[in-house]
C-alpha cells in the first residue's frame, strides 16, 4: 500500500503559530485603534484654547483654583448658613466634589460661579486648592435662571431672596409670572405670592429673612389694608408669638375695624393736617407697633397711643421706658 504523505501535526503546529500570531496582531491593532479612539475622544471633549487658570487632566476633566472663583453677579442667594456649610465640607473631605461646578470666564483672569457657590465655599473650608469645573457661557438672563433653579431645587433661598430672584428674572427678560413659573418648575400662584412679599416694609422683610415671622405671617400682614393696622398686627405677631391662623383672624378683624375682637374707631384722615405731624405719627407707629395720633400742632398738643391688651400695654411701656 502506498504510504500517505501529509504534513501531519507539524504543519498544524506551523500554521497554528502563524494563525495565532495573526490573531495577536489583529488584537494589538484593535487595542491600538481603541486607545487611539479614546485619546481622540478625550481630546475632542476638552475645549480648545482654554482660558488661563484652567487645567485639564488625563480624563478631560477641567480643574481651576478656588482662589480664581467668584460669585455669580446674578446669584439670588445672599445668606449661607455656617453649620450646613461645615457639614458639606466634611463630606467633601471624605468623598471629594461629586458634581462639577459650572463656571463662566469673567474676562479678567477669574471665573464666575454660575452653579455651585455653596460647594465652592465648602471646598474652601475643606482646604481644597482646586475644584472640578464645567466651563460654560451664558447671558445675564441665563446666569440668573441657572442660579435660581439650582437654589430653588435645593430649597436654599429664604422667601425674600426667592421673591427678588423671580422679580429680577421678570424685569431682566420681560417674562410674565406664568412664564417664570414654567421656567423654574413652580405654579404661577407660588411665584405671584412670593413676589408680593416685596411689598412688605423693610423691617418686616428683615424679620422674614431672619425667621422671626413666616411667609404665612407675611401674607397675613399684606392682607391688612391700613398701614397702621399692619403695624399693630406685626407687633402682636412678634410680641405674642401668634401662629399664622391667629394672624389671619386678626388681619380680618382689623380690616373690619376691630382690634383684638374689640371695636376700634377708625381715625378720620385730616387732609389739612400738618404733613410734619403726619410723618411724626408714622414714625411713632413704626416704633411702637400700634396706632398713634398726635392732636394739636408741633408746638402744643397731646399724644394718643392705643393698646388692646395688658400685654400690649406692657410691651409699649418697655419700648418707651425700658425694662426696669
């Protein structure tokens, strides 16, 4: 029988080696292509011509010194509580900053914080020298809108800051209350009620910011038609720790001509009264938180100060005489 000649396992070994080598080369080419694509993708993700002061790491993340960051000129938030900031700083020390801070080139070597001022402040407390950032460019309206939305989502604004931000956004962009509400994800009534708070006198606004009265108290005050009556209600809210329901009830009573459920005669307006007397009466009202009437003139007359309860009398006494 004729012998069969073949390449046998030796040939398989040779061709197998060649095939393995080809596979390895193909894998190497694929790996290099993937690496090249990743590098190209990273290069594409890094903005060209970065402003001075911004650095990019190997992953394309942008970093900037915290010393180069300054508040958004349209930042509605003015108050930053110390304790929550310290708690955030502790978290940043342990975990770092998980969400990049949105910034915009200020054009003078520094950068505006469009979103993330609270994180930036906490980063400084935590001792960070650099923070991760996203570089963006917005117009004035968008700067305010971004900061407003960020703060509202976190419920970081006090009622007056929120009201001022809504009002500024309407003034800046010409948007209606309904349009502003749609932009920030709120009901139109929420925006309308907030903006009304700006009609409060300055001292009442300060009390609202400081938490001495609530937004509900403020709305009750705004419902009072007479400015002197509003002063009476404000004094009672502060002095008697009235809740919102009690304040609303008294507001209705005052509008009906009653003080503390007892009828109080309305003082008729005297169009011939000396404007200096009227101005002085208003100052007494603001100081004492109750109705005050001056009878006579700047040379001679009498001063009538009204009170409605014993506690009210004591409060006025301490305001005039001091606590002895």
